[in-house]
C-alpha cells in the first residue's frame, strides 16, 4: 500500500462526524428541494417565476455566507451551523403551514432558504478546511461525494413514492421528514469541537490577499465558471423532465438514474483520485460534459434529458472534487490561512453564487428575447461550454500552484 492509499484510512473521527452531518443534510435537501420546483410550478405555471425563485436562493445564499462569516468570526462556526437548521426549519414550517398560499411568497421563501443554506455551507466548508490535510483531502471529498450520492439517490425515490401514494398530503409529509433530518444533523454537531477564530472580519483580505493574489484570482475565475454552470442546472433539467412526462414518479426515476451515475462516479473518485490525477479527471470531465448537451441542442425530450442527466451525473464529480481539493490547497497557502479561512470561503462562495445568479439572469433574458425553444437551446449551449472554461482556469491555477509550491505528493499516484 503506497502512502496515498494509506491516507484513505487515516481520516480522523471529526471528519467522520462531519461526513455524517453532510449526508443527513444532503438527504433532507434532496427529499424536499427536488420536488419543490415542481410544487411551485403546479401553481405558478411559469418558468421565469421558477427561475426568479432560484435566483433569490442563490443571491441570498451569498448574503447568508457573508453574514454567517461575520458571526463565525465573532463566536464559533458551530453556532452558524446550528443557526442554519433553525432558519431552514422555519422555511419548512412556513411551507407546511401556508400550503398553496406559499406560492404567493416564493421570492421571500427563496430568500429564507438561501440564507439558511449560506449559513450551513459556510460552517461546513470551514470545518472541512480544518479537519482535512492535503494528504487526506482527496480521500475525504471522495467519501463525502459517495455518501452524498447515496442520500440523493434514496431521497427522491422515497419522495416520488410518497407523492404518488398520497398526492394530497405528500408534500406536507416530505417537508416534515426533511425538518427531522435537519434536526438530527444539528444534534451531531455536538460531537465537533469548538474552535473560535480571531474576531476581526476582513473581506477585502479574503478577496485580495497580500501574497499569491494572482493565484487566488485564477481560482476565483474557475469558481465563477463553475457557478455559472450550476445556476440553471439546479432546477431546469428536472423541471423539464416533469413537464415532458407530467409524472412525478417518472421524474423521481430520472433522479434515481442520475444519482446512480453519481454513485459510480464518486466511487471512481474515491478509489482512484490522487493529486497527480486531478488534471486527467478534470480534462475528461470537461470534454464529456461539453458533449452531454449535444442532443438537447436539437430537441428537448425524455430521451435527450435522460442522456444528459446520466452523463452529467457521471462526469460532474470528476470535475467538482478536484476543483474542491485544489481550492482548499490554494487557500492553505494564502496569508494567515488559519485565521482568514472564513473570509476566503465567503469570497469564494460569493463568486460561485454570482456565477449562478448570472446564469439564471441570462436564461430569463433569453426567454424574453427569443422563442422558448431557441432560449432552451442557447441555455444548454452555455451549460455545455462552461466546463471547458472551467478546465482552462483549472489548468492555469494548477500549473501556477505547482510552480510555486512543488509538492512531494505529485507522482505518488
């Protein structure tokens, strides 16, 4: 067993608790959020309004990150993690209590969900930075993705079954179960140690560090392109599957197939990804993700959506995990990394969510300027090109990083 393989078995207990927390969060999110856009569609019947709802989520996720960062620096990142559950619990309480009236408040609900999501992911990303090292980062992210795929495979299938069996009360049951899973996740946070940071909160330093500024800007450029790709993908393909099939159980089967593809991909990442293979993984993923939209450029139907969904699920992890690992490696070399990790994460995620928001705005503008069919084709064309842009910036960042900080891990895999 070489040194890289050995590190896969050396994840500390804190990282295993963190894996459990994120798996519960993933299950709760997949159970409810997946069909939330369908739920809203039944009342709104307007893609632009659904897009606006998702825009609000991403916009306020960035605000949630910045606010949670300030709180985390003044107190502790575990408090913002627990606060995220309280905010998301309020979101689900409103969804359950308001029922059909909730659609009249979709922008406010999107804002509430965004803030809660930002609080959660700020805390989670800070904790990942703390509990992993360059030697264990690939292994941790591979294991996390594998568990995430299992949760996102089981949850939508369960949701689809509930909705097909209990169409009247199904959404209420789903939102209630999601709330329970979030509560369990927050109880697990008591197994993690408190670790207060210096109270000063300097976002300018997070955006423009004194050293390695150009390297960090390259990393942020890739983050923006990754976010641009994710914006419309967060809701559009699944919503289109439902609109084409008009069946929630069929739509849940689409999610089962795509989650199964992710499960295979994350197993490959967990088993084979090393520092020296990151470039190969990202290059392969970017090319295949670019090709995955070809059928959708000709016709959006059940077959083309399923082909795209499966290809997307198989190759997205091969792009996302190396990107995530490289991001933390770069952050670890920035000035005062231990004290400024919150600021670096807030800035990165603000850039990611800016890309997501711009992607949705572009889709809304296309809907206004051209026919619906052409707007969809151009939207998917942008989705197909964005991984190639991400590949360009990944290569620049990776090359610059290796030039400045030659790592003995290179070549170990």
